[in-house]
């Protein structure tokens, strides 16, 4: 008979030995295999993303190679490249593509120029309490509806609006609607998406590097150019991806404040709705997708994505 001295400690203390159940064995296995545990956690959301988003998007883009019956208006599954050729060779689509890319680039540049000083003040100048306040202020516009903000800018830019009221005493005129109004509104809408990545990137820049640069005699602009910007470049790229891609596919803002201006999103919306030409709309939708693939490829070659 085994004595108490020879028994395991948990048995001597009267602690019951846990039963070896399948659930317990699985728990032990998962605790020892973090990759398996991560895979199981991501399986459901990745399956849902692939089924609902990627598969649906692929099914939509496949229709770009179909046609529409000119008599009945129904989609006919006849594989051809007519829609692709029309989009690539049509002067209207080329002009709208250049306009859309130009607006997206301009919005991105404006947002980066505005975001840099705001993010720098938040990360390196403001006190911890003020940082929290500023983060809330930056994120607060995201709590409001997209349409509310777009229509608010429509009111501001319209005749008799706030800007008109401010410039009329000085002999100025309201800017009205058009591409400039689209750029202003989009820059406002996507600004938080640019500020936050740059702010996060600046927080990772050690203050000791800035102090060392100043101790070595570097001026403020030299420190920003030679020390801060190289370390901040991945964060700037991340912000530009948000603003550029969101501007490239937007169509609601152009409808609200763009006047008679047309962008790729408007053409897709028009062909899906009024024209009921889904294959042509899908072919037009391939343009911003191709542009983003090229843009992400160029960004990847710079190495910025690996440093995010």
C-alpha cells in the first residue's frame, strides 16, 4: 500500500485529480499550438468574408464579360470583351478615369498636408490628457452619418450658405458646386482615416531621436526631413491608401456637391440603376480595382507595407 509520503502532492493534500476528457485534451493541444488556435479563430470570419464579399465581388465582375439584350434589356450570358473594349477605348471613360484619379490624388495630398501637423501635435506636443481629447475630436465626425456630413457641406457651399455669407461683404462669390466642392468634401470625410495612422506612426518615433538630432545641431525642418519622415513614411502610405481608395470609389459625394461632374462611381451607379446595364457597370468597376492593384504593387515595392 502506498504511503502518504510517496503519493503526489495534490493527492496528499486531498485534491481530486481532474479527469482526462476530450475537451481537456483539446484545450491542452490548443494551448501548445498557438498557430492552430489562431487558425480556428480566423476560420469563421475568413469564410464569411470569402463567401459574402470576395465571392460576391467576383460574381459581379464576371458579368463584365456578358452582354445585355438590346430588345428585352435582360443580361445574356454570352462571353465577349465588348464591354472591356468600350471602357478602355471610349473617350468619355478615359476622361472620367483621369478626372477620378486626379480628384483622388488631390484629396490624398490635402489630407496628408493637414494630417501631418495635427498628428505631430497630438503625438509629440500635447499632454496625455489633451491627446485623449484630440483623439476624440478627430474621431467624432465618424459618429455622424456620411450623408449628413455630405449634405452639410452642400449647405455650406451653396448660394446663401456659410461661405457665401462670409465672402459677400468683401465682394466675393460662393464657390458653388463642382469638382472643387467634391475635393473639399471628400478631404473632410477621409481626414480622420489619414490622421490616425500618422498619429500612431509618430507615437512609435522615440523622443530620444528628436533630442539627439537637436543636440547634434539639426534645425527643426532638418530633423523632420531626415529623422521623422523616413520613420513616418509607412504610416503616411497607410493613410494614403485609405483616402485614395475611398475617393476613387465614391459616388455619393459627387452626386450631392459635384454638380454636373462625373466620376467612375457615378458611371457605375448610372449603369446599374437608370441604364440597367450591369455588364457595362461591372466593366467600369474594374478600372478602380485595377488602379488600386497597381498602386498597392508600387507601394509594396517601396517596402512601406512591411514596416506598418
